C-alpha cells in the first residue's frame, strides 16, 4: 500500500498554506473539477486518495472502498476539502423551545462522540440500529453548520456573524421555506448509502427532545471506480460540471474559502466557512429538447469533453476560456448569455466559491416531469463577496437560468474543525 493511501488515515503532515497532506492529495492532486461555472456547478471531483480508478468497488492496490477513512478532527471540518463521495444526506434541525445554550452544548457533545466513532467505522455507544454493521467507514464525513435563527434560540445573538443574514430574493426564485434554512445543518457524505443513512439516523435519535428534523435531501455522484480512470463527473444535464472551481494550492485559495477574524468577522469562526445550500430543479424535459449544439451555446462548453467553445474541439476542459474570441461571422464564439461568461470570476469582481454539489432525482412531479436536479453546496469566506453577487448576475443574464428552478435555500456558518479533546461548535459556545 502506497503512502497516498496511508494519508487518508494519517492527517499529521502539513502541506502548502497550512493545508493537510490529506486534503492536498484529495484535491490538488488531480486538478480535475466538476462544473460549467459558478452558478450551477456541481461537486469537486479530484482523484481520490483511496484510488478511484479501479472498478468493482475496489480501490487501487486491491483495497476495498469501504475501508477509506477521513479523519474527523483537524483544522477544518471534514467534508469541505475532501473528494466528493458517492452519496450525500443533507438535513437541517430546529432547536426545541427552551433548549437554550446548555441544551445545544449537550447535543453537540453527543453528536461529536457519535461522529468520532462513526467516521472510524465503529458502532456508536449511545445508539446504533445496526444498519451499517457490516460496512467500514466508507469515507464518511459529517459537516456542521449554524443557521441564523439558532443564535437567538440559544441565547447567542451577540455572537451571530454579520454575514449570516438571510440571502436576498433573486429573480426566478420559487423557494419553499420548509425545504431550506434551519438552525443546525448537517452534510453527511459517504461512499455507501447505508453508511450515510445510518449516520443521519444516529444524529436524529441523539437529538430527540433537543432538536427536531426540519428537512432532509438525498443526493448522489459518480461512484468511485465507475470509470476506467479518474474523470470529471457530469450533472443530470449531461454537462461536465465544475471546471472553474478554485483549487487548493492556488494563490488566495484559503482567503476565498475560509474565514479569518477581524472587522465584523468573529474570532470563533476563524478557520471556518460559510455554506450556501440551494436545491435547484433542472427542467430536463425542456433541456433535452434542445439539440446538442444549442445546449453547448447555453453553457459555453462542448458536451463531449468540456472544452470551451473558444478553443478547438478536443482541447479539453482545462483549456483557458477566451471570452474575446470571435467566430467566422465576427460574433463571439461564447455567447453573451452563456453560463461560463456570466459566471466568470473576471466578470464578478473575482468572486469565487468552492462548490461541492450532488445530483438528486426524486421521481416525477404531478405533471410527469422529473423532480431532479442539483443539491448545490458552496463553501466561501464571505457570501456577500461570493454567492450573492454571482447569483444576482446569473439570475438576470444567464441563459441557463431558463432551465432551472431554485426551490430551497439556506445559508449557514460552518465552524472550524474539531481539535483533539474538543467538540463540534465549541469555539462558538465557549470561545
């Protein structure tokens, strides 16, 4: 077994800019990113540290995928920099009336003890339904976020970050409040669906009497080993999704994704992040009526290999986009309302987010159309400089918006990682 595999368990060596070797191997190693641009981008899909190239559920070197372990404790919470897993469960909880700060602390301590064991592939001590009894850790990660209303409910209003304000209304939004927001948000990723469901059920049982489930969503991505070699994933529109994601190791990466203290930024959130969640339904019936050439002009990239329309076919998704390129008719090769043009950081004051989304397909709506699309997840240092200005521009001028419906939303403050001996959210409650 090579060192790259071992580093999925050992998380002690630091790489450039303070990132753990585990995170750099899982993200910067391959440099492949999924997504057409910032607005509907999907997940980060890098080479997996457990070797996602082999098929039949077996990692490179013959190691079963179920043995992949992501350390729970560290500088940043797991589930931000790590490679995207095969499935995700998203959920939000509302704190019970009267639970207060002490109740929240007790709950987070319970969750920490459980997640410590679950991410190691061990049964929890306080509750276990044996659903995942036969499985290993399966690269399980659990990521916690705080909604704005939690701070009032827990008597912590004076510690609510200034940037944790309700997202503005965007043109075309059709949001269901019952399917978004929430006091406590959890992102649970794993390479086995039973492992992810078991983790969510465990957290839900441990929250009984302190917090109630508000909503949940299930998503999926390409299973490790499904392709002959590591490849960028595609969304349900068939597009290679996420190419322009910021990459660990790039100049300014940490400043785009992680918070620092100072100004209106509280000290307890240093090393943490903000997460924007959007449930985006894709109007697949309408999209699929378009010829491929028209779909490519809506995105600005070729469907076959993700290469930009400003470059020769076959040049690949990593080819730099030339927004000034013109075709034989003198017009722009990338249309004025193409997604990659409208979403380009250069046209949005450099705004950028680390996107880590998953597809979902929940059957059919009453009219027979697919209830399917993207569970958009974007981590950033400040939503006022990341998601909000980009989405405002996309909602007004992106040709892709005609084929999307934003149906649920949430903004959460994601605390920093859990130190040895500490618990989730301790920086907020005791800082």
